[in-house]
């Protein structure tokens, strides 16, 4: 006699996903996600300038300041549908006006840039662990470590971009001319790699930032939702700005800054909704396991 595991039907899978979606909507209201995303946008706008200046300054130790600025702005263009001129101008002005970066200035920039990450850790802690959390200094220490992680990720992204740009040329040199057709679909590879990296980064945030470690299944489900949602939001918001946006009629010269602030808000919203989906997944699936355990097990000879 052996226990027979009956796989769920498509209808059962759809019903469970619907329950997860409904619970995600409930969590959205319970945690006041819209207001928390607005707080992330506020901290993000305050942190973006110190973080970019820190990256430019560190990179300037190995390349010229102009190349460092262009590299950092290219990275920013990869995560935002557009880059406001005011950000470019302020970076150029501050870099030209400041002297060499000393230890005190580096610590100050790092502390200023950590505000966004402190808000993120606090928000994720509230979603995954509503009954308790870390102290202020624990949040700050983690946020400072995240700033260091962003710097390392920035260096890694430069390396990956260089490899992806050179790889097709290397392949063309190695392959015979009649086999060059293998590169016809190469333009699909970088976006897929970017999506995979996004999902991985969301998973790391959801897994290791909360005080209580969520289960991996819930973490990956939330990360997939957030990764796909963020890329869809980036494409959709960029299309909206090109086609319909008329922020200048209302905000005048501040239009691009307001649009950029709204993009940070959308990014924060996607981050939190992905975490709420993962929390709902863990809750619904744990209750399903309990229900399955209480039902009699079928046996097969």
C-alpha cells in the first residue's frame, strides 16, 4: 500500500490564486500601502542625489569624472523611464563645485543615501512580521549595509553590461559566417537577463530584510510578481509619458521632477505589493496544507 498524492486540478490552482489575490488586496488596505509607497517616494527623492554622488565619486577614482557621470546616468536610465534634467545638472554642478571626497564627506553621503533603505526595511518588516520588528539603529545598520550592496551591484552591472555588449562580437568572430543566424534573437537576451536579475533582487530583499524569514516559496512568488510588475510599470509609464503626459501644463519647470517622483512612488508600490502577495501566498498555502493534513489520505495498492 502506498500513499497516492493527487495533483491539484487547474480549477483548484485558479481558486487558490484567486484567494491569494483577494488576500493581497486586503493586506493592501490593512497596511495602507499607498501611503507607505508615498513615504518611500519621499525618502527616495532625498536619497537619490547622495547615492548618485557617492557612486560618481567612487567611480572617479578609476576613470575620469565625465565618464563616471555618464556611467551612473546610464545606470539610472536603465531603472527609470527617463532622467530629469535637474538631476543631471545638479550632479554636474555638485561634482564640479566639491573638492576631493574625504572620509567625513563619504560617511555623510552614505548616511543620507541610507534613508530610503531604512524605510524599505521598516515597511517589509511590517508586512512580513506585523507583531514585531527591529529598533531604529538596527534598521539604520541594515540600510547602511544595503548602500554598500548597491555600490557592489553597480560595479557588477558595469561588468555585465560590458560582457553583454562584447559577447555578440566575440561569437561572430568564432562562428562561421553561415552560422551567424544564431544571433538573430540576441536582442531578446538582455531584457530576459534583466528580468531575471530583478526577480532575484526582489527575492533577496523579501527573504533577508524582514526579521522573520519568510518561506522560499512565498518569497519567489512575490519576487516574480514584483519583477514582472516593475518591468511592466516601467514600460507603461514610459509609454504614457511619450504619448499623453502633460505635466508641464500644471507643474511648469518642475514637471520632470514631479514625474520622476511619481515613478519612484510606482516602484515603491510594486515593491510593497509584491511583498504583500508573498505574505498572502504564505498565509493561504499554509492554511491549505493544514486542510490537506486534516483530510483522509487516499491509498493505492
